[in-house]
C-alpha cells in the first residue's frame, strides 16, 4: 500500500500536489469566486464574528500560525492561535461572537476536543478543519471544512499540514467575502494563486529532493539544527524543527529571525547548521531583514542552508547551500518552503535507521490529554 515508496511518509510527501488540489476541488465557483457550502454557520452569524481563536496541537497549530497572518490581513478580524492544551486552563475570553477554529487531521486529538467543548460551553461557534470524515471533532463542531488529503498514515504530518493551511486560507477568504473586507477581484486573484499551487509544489519536489537528500547525508551527525524564519516563515521554521525532532531524534529549534539578537545567536558556533527561509522580495522590508540575519549568523560561523526565490541572488554570498523555490506571494510561500524540510527530515531519519512512519514514543492520534 506504500505505492512503491519505502515509507508512508515519503508517499504522503509526494502526494501533496494532489492533496492540495483535492482540498481546493469544488470550492471555486464558475466565475472564480469562492464557494464554501459546507460552512453551516449562516452568513448573518459569520458577519457578527469579531474574534477568531484557532486551537490545535503540534503541526496543526503551526498551520494555524501560518493562517493567522493571512486571516487577519484579509478579514481585519483579530485572530489568536493557541495550543489546545493551554486554551482551557487559562479562562479564555470567548463569546457568541467568537469563532473558534479547531484544526485537527485525525479529528480525535483529546486536547483539541476538550478545548472545543469548553468553547461551546461559553457559547462560541466552533468550526473544525479536519481530514477524517465522521471523526469526533467535526461531529461535535457547529461546522466543518474537510481537508481532502486522503488518509495520512505516517505519524509525522505532511499533507495534513499543507491542506490545513489551504483550508484555513479558504476560510479566511470566505470571511473576507462575507465581511466585505476584500473585493471579489482580490479574492479571485488569491484563489488563482492557490489553484497554481499544486503545480508549484510538484516543481519543488522535482527540483529540491536530491538536494535535500545530499544535505541529509552531509548533516547526518549534526547534534543540533536550527531553523529561522520571519512572518509566515516563522511557523515554517517551527514545523521544520518539529519534523526533525520527531523523526531524527536530534535537537532542533525554530526561531523568529528577529529574535536572534535576543538570545539564540549565542548558540551559534562553528558549522552549526541553520536553515533560513527568505521571504519573496516585495515592497516591505521582510526580505532584506532576513538576508541580513543570514549575514549575521554566517559571520558567526553557522553553516547556512537558505531557502529563497528562484532568481533572488542577494542571499547567495551568505548561503552554503541554496534551495530554490518558485516565485509566489509571501502568503503562499510557506506551502512551498516546508516541502524540502519534510524531505530532509525523512531522509535524515532514514539514514539514521529510524522507523520514519512510527517514531519512538509517538502515536498518530493522541487521544489522551
Ligand atoms: O490529528 P491532529 O492534527 O489533531 O494531531 C495534532 C498533532 O498531534 C500532530 O500534528 C503531531 O504534532 C504530528 N505528529 C506532527 O507531525
């Protein structure tokens, strides 16, 4: 059933173009507008939403962190992201005008389930983003958007993550449509970008997989690997580090690049591997700031592995390895940047002789709190 692959994880990584395409399927209307029929919360109720809280665990929470940037940008509705295991224990402020979005691949994660029950007691509306039909979380939620990734067997989430981000983006655009914070043409433009994504993910798989394998060979004995990102690249740094921890059992940490000087830079010593996600060049300062962060860490001896746009030559002088990504807008880049990081973790764990699909101490769905 692994379709000729050595691991389910590898199969699932390579299924991502299709998983993303399937998640988008049927959601774009004839004129390119957004159709989200399954959101069973009325447009009147959605118009009253004045706060969004995303709750999730692990990788799903990083999908939520990526989505926060997009949702706030498009809807102007404040959006918090909270770990499900923390939410319930801090007396959270929720009301009937709060939309709680629970993200869960399995739909069975106990912490997430308990958090949505808590939110419902406070009369919040709960929308689930879930991959497993008929599982507990979507059954208890007021509404659900299914990610159509197909079964995810490997413990490490890959296509689950990508499709969660896509589903959150669809929700964000839908809310922007309902709240009138984005015009139809702007929404259609983002939808067209999302439609192009499966082809671009395929391109990343085709063009970076060998490079990720070679890197894994080179770094197989690294005791620690750091990941840096800014803006939506920050959750990608966290997710890249999580993949490496859970599969390769080595110390890995993701940082917001702007935090370097506030502590983490002290960790850098000779040849410490650091992955850095460089945002696309744009009108804001994001790109240049990250390029100077790479310069800083390189000057202190880090071995830099830089993920940057195809024709972006600026990071080249400071990159020991340059991984090229297709040019897309800032908000779409996470869905491309994560792919080589997934492959890298899978390769490194394989080289170390670990069971990639069933890492030690972990379960696919965590049904205890
Ligand atoms: O099924 P869920 O999406 O609710 O699972 C949440 C986390 O347990 C899960 O993403 C976990 O972090 C993965 N093993 C990460 O690869």
